[in-house]
C-alpha cells in the first residue's frame, strides 16, 4: 500500500497508459496535456458522512448506524485525510453527503470546512451543501450549520404523503418535513433543495401530483426527482411482498416523471439535468461537475474522486478506512488512469444528462475524437427514434429521450 | 486362442435400468480394475455420458473370468449406446456378439427400449439372458418383471436371474450364465480375414482406432488390409484389446474382439458396420447389414459472436473427425449471420454436439429450431431433399412435398392410453396397433410425422403419462403431406432463422402461438415492434411489442462514475448478445421459441 502522501497529484501532464490504446495516442496525449488545467475547472470537494439514525429499507448507499464514539474517531480520520491532501487548487464547492450529514454537530461541520480551507484554496463564494434529513433538522441546528458556513441545504424529504413515508421506513412525517423546510428558511437558508422520489410502492399519479403541489407551495430553489430503484436485496422488496404493495407499471412511471416536469416548469423551475430542476441561477454547482467533465476530490470512506484523468475511490468500510488513515496508509482502494477514450466517452455520456447537452466540438478538440465519424450510425438511430437532437454544436436528449437516457448513453460505452 | 473359451456379449436395457453399474461390477469381479481404480461407471468415459447417465459411444472390454470349478474364459463385453438416436450402432454392436444380457429394472418393468432392443437381439439370433436388476429397491417386484419379460417381450424367462448391480448381488451368477449359456464363437480361424467394425474413434496420437470383432481368420501387424465398403487399403500397425486399458497383442483371431490401428485418417473411412479383410486374401462377402449412417435431424448452429465463425468451423471439423454420422455445411442467415447447417442422427445427438461445442471448445452458440429432411418434387418432375426451410422452393413450383415418418412404439400403463391416443392423433399420427398386454400394460404402435416427434412429442408423452410411458421409434419412410412454410417478420423484415415447415392445418395456430411467444421474448425497444406470422406472404397473425418508455439511471452516488459506466456496459453487453434484424434486437431464446410454442 502506498503511504498516505500528497494526493491527488498536481495537475499537469500525466501518462495516459491504461485502457484501450490506439495509434493516435501520442497526439491525443499532447492534446490533453495542453488543456488539462482548463478541462477540470475549480475543484469540488465531497465529504462522506456514513452515519444514519435509522437505515432506510430502499437505501443502497454506503452508510451505517450512528454511534457517538465512532463519529468522533471518524471525524479525526476525515480531518487527517483532508490535511494530507495538500494539493491546493481553487475549490468552489463543498458537498456533505451521506449517510446523513445532519447527524454532525454544527461545530463538526465548521471544523471540516476550515480543514478544507487550509488544504485547498476555498473560494469565498463557494457553494457549501449539506444533506439533511427532516427529523434531525431543528431550527437551532440549522442556524448552527448556517453560521458554520453551509450555504445550501438539501433536504431528503422523498414524499409529502405520510403513507408513502411509512412504506419507505422513513422516520419523519410530511408535517415534520414542512416544519424542517420552514426552519431552514428562518435559519437564513436562501438556497434549499428538496429531494423527492417517485415510482414509490402504491403511489398513483394523483398522489405524486399532491406531493409536487406541496413542494411547489414551499417554493424551494432546487429540487431533485428520483425514480425509486429497487436494488436486488433491498429490504423494501420484502416489505412490498409482505404488504402486497406494488409499483405502478413502467409506462405510468414515465408519465409521472413527465407530469412532474410539466408542473415544475409551469412553477418557474428549469429542468437542467435528468433528475434535477432549479430556479434561475440555482443549479447545483457541485453536482454539475459530475456531468460536465469536472474535477472533484472525495474524502471519507467509499468516497470517489476524479481529477486530471485519474479516478480513484477509498475503501468503503468505515473501520478499515479509519484504521488506514490512522496508520498513515492511503485509504485509496482502487485507482485508475483513464485512457483518452474513456475520458472522451465519459464526457459524452455524462454530458447527455444535462438538458443543454454536450458541446460536441469542445469534446472533439479536447480529446481528439470525431464523434459523428465514430458513432454516427448509432447516434442517427437515436435521432430517428426521436430520443436525441443535434444542432451541429450540441448533442442533447429530447424530452422523450431523457427517460431513455441509458439507451442512448450505451452508444458511448 | 481357443474359441471354446471365448464369450462375446452385450448388455441391453432401457435407459436407467442399471446397465453401466452392472458393467462396473463385472470389471471388479474379474479384477480388470482394482477397486481403487474404479471410477463409477468406467465404461461411460465421456464426461457428458457420466452426467447424463447414458452411454453415447459404445466401448468394449475384455474380461478374464474363471467360473467356479471351470476353465478360464475370456469374456468380451461389448457396450451398446443407450438411445434411440443410435440404434444403428446398437445393431452393429449386437452383430459382434453371440449373446445378450437383457436387463430389466425390477420396479420399472419392461419398457419400450427393452422391447426394441430385445427384438434387435432376437433378429441377430443372440442367446438372450434375462436379468432382473435393482431387486434391493423398496418398490421392486421381480416376479412382475419376469412375467412382463415373458408376456410383453415374448421370451422364456423361467431361469431369469435376479441381481442388484448396485449392491453387487447376483453379478457373478450373471457371468456364470454368460459362460454356460452364451454359445462360443464359431468362426473359421484358417479362413480369409473377415472382421466387423462396430465402433471407431479418432485419437489425436494414433489416428483412428477401430474396434472389431474378428469373424473369420486372423489379423496381425504388418498385414495389408482392405475396408470393403470404401475399398481403401491400409497396413495394420497395431492390434490389441481393452482390459479396459489398451494392451497390445500379437494378433487377434476368429472369435476375438479388440482394436486395430492402421493409419486410417478419419472415422468416415472406417465406418461402423464396414468389414475389414485381408487385401491379398479377401473374404468372399462382407458382413451383412452395412449402411451409411445418415443424419435425420437438422438445425442451424451460429456463433453468438460473428468473429467466432472460424473457431466454430474448426471445432465442427474436429468433432466430425470422430463422428461420421454428423454433417455440416456453411449457411447464411440474414438474422444470425454466418453459421452452419448441421445434420444429426436425432435430437440427443444434436444436444450432445451442441454441448460439446460449448464445453470443450468454449463456443457460444445460437441453435435454430431443429427440423427434418423433406422430399420435394417440383412441377418439372425433379425430386430432391431439403434440410432447411430456407431451401424450400417457391410453393408455385412444388408438385409434392413428402415428410419422413417414424414408426413409434409406446409402452404405457393402461391408465394413460386415452391421453396418448389423443396426443398421437393431434400429432397427425396413424394408428398401427393397440395391444393390451399383461399387467395392465398397453403397447401402442403409431406412424407419426418425424417432424412432430422432433418438436415436442416426447416431452408431452412424458408429461401426460407422468413419466410412465416409454417410447422407441425408427424412421420408416416418407409420406406426402400438405406442408407449408411459416415465416416470421419483425417490423416488416423477415427473420429467416425462425421459419418452419408445418402442416397446413396447424399453420394458423402455430403462427399465432409463435407471434405471441415472440412478443413475450422480444424486449421493449426504442420504437414499437410489429411481429407478423405469414404463410405464402399472407399474414395469419400479428402482435406488437410496445415502445420502451423508461430506461434511465437516477442518482449519481457521490460522483461514482465508474458504477454508472458499468451499468451501461452491462446493458450494452446484454444487447450485444442479441441478434439484430433490421433495427430490432432479438434475444437468442427467440430462435428456439418455435420449439416451445403450444399449438393448442
């Protein structure tokens, strides 16, 4: 194992050796080195908080039950990992994700932000998001986060119907979620996102419309809409079988998704990414990095990073993460140098998630690929099927195509 | 070797009645193998044979046995394949014997292959020794089994032996009976060499190994020999016996069984049933009954990945080296690309080849629905055979179409007679006989179109008789039938690999069933898919697969791009394994859908 050294490495020329190679490699590498600094833009920092007060029956994220002493040791490890990553570079977004980051005390959050500030050049106007669950979001705590430097709150509401929340095993009620939102407002948060899930067990189109109406009434700046994905061994599957609950047919789920977009657009939100809508100027800066060939560094167990054509991830398990950091050993479990081809195709398929689409000439310049020459046949098929549109500059999914994004994105993998 | 002390015999039985287990006991008793060397069922040497519990290739083994108070004897146990696909090989193996042990399971009683094999043995004038096996089983009724042998097979079973091959009980008594009751061979040692080939296989070190029964004369190394069917000459390099390991001997004489290696390059040069004779002093006539084995069942084999085409051809060539009854030629399908039309003795043979290609050669295959050989007479008076629906000429030029017919013998408990007769009628059969036998058994004889038997007859028979009815059949001729070609189209493009030749009257139900089946098998795609079944260009059924509405990954787990990419790759891999017709992606299972369509 490599010692916990200064990583990520400084930007600059990196050998591009892994993955598929082609005769055009030296040329392509040259193109990369020339534009590498420009391609990443300012860094995003992701901090993983793997604790929850309760484990949701549908959740497949890297998380465990909250325990005070574990939290204390974890925060020490996290701080140490950030400290050792003295790579500098401007940072314009910090994202506390989980798990449930709102199990952290405001003081913990303040300390972590400060730690990021000493290892990186933290832009004073940086977006600092924290994911919070309504049941942990008291007014006092939210004020604390605000004064600790959190600028944006992402509330994991999921639904404004109690029956749906109960089926998901969530600890909060719709009333509690509304209260949390109002507390956040009075705590001074002017950039709030609400997470909703659709295609829930027993959810009808009408139920979904009710939830959307409550959201629109609250008027958050941003909302994320996710279709429930039932991973193979999700306890929710068992609960569904026992309760005789069913998800609506696929086609109805598609209707729900499209109906939500209509309602939200009427209410002044712009659909800017497959799962996200925002008021003007309120797109999530951090998440945009994932879709637009940006650079981000993740800290904490299971955190993912992408920077300068490298991609790595930390060990998932909390205890082994802490042990490694305590021993001064790098917590990186897997690292990959991306080939030019992987970088190009990642940029293409991820960029399609954005409503504005991908800037094809920019990708071609940056990675030395010819998109239409190489994928023209399959792309034309998608255009003919009405899933994709192309105005010679940008390639973007149509409204219908957004629901079939994976069908289109497969072209590039 | 004095022929008086030689006994050549086979064990014949219905599948699963314990033939291989009894053979293993013989090997133990005679000390041919020490118990340490025994692998269960030694004679079934292919992995596939052991797994399926059936003998695919016949083997033979020389056993030394001395009955109590008697002289040492050489017993040649000639194993026979245990499936109807290989009945020609069974007859050749039996020709090499003077006697046969007829093995009957004490709880199952006499079954169709018991009867069929016993008749073959009777035809060869073999001394038949009835043995009732598995007498240790709780449901064993040895008395009943003996009664059935007498009343159904028509053999005197008064001195039938009782055995439990698994426990080893009675096996020695069977060997004693072989010595006492099977006649010794009676060939002329000094006559011209005449040896029957009853098996051959390709060995990559030694070339073709030929198993022979010397009828007359002597064969020894350096002798110039001739294969009478092909007329080719060879020089004998080695002769030997299997005991069961190969042992080289100086010569094989009249009455003996053993192997010959003579620089023969392919098994098709040393076909089963052919006669080996001395070039300088040939036998007056060859052993009777030689016919070239002809494939009866045909299917297309295609590589899933187009680039494996060359590998598939090489693998087929290698298998062909060892299997003269198997045939292949290149075939092109618009749906499946480049592949091979292959001919087999029967369905089991097809399955074996397919499995061997997959296991031993690592091929990933799409197999089209098996069909039979049709005989076409054109309006111009020309007659030829067609082994694929694609080769069927335009209906306008067909004067007559004939299909192969089998004579099927079904042995069943009487409770299921009604259902079986109905099934045979549905399958366009013609009843030839219905005989109520002893012990509540009925023997039903039908002529059935071979095509229907290939389709799903056996599965249905087993289902409706709860596994009790047994079946044996042989292709016995052709008859004229009003047959039509049923075609399938997706979004207007014909899927040639799905075409089947069917009886005119069943075309509509088959077409509809197939369209429904395809609707279920073809996944939803980016556009609606129309499925149509047509006969002579006329649409007889139509179904549609609605366009896919939703396939999207929601969250990005904290920037985990790798996971997203992997999910996309997995989906794409799934599609890559499908075959594309026009713009429609069709999963491989669809090409076998024809087989499982319920025609009701």
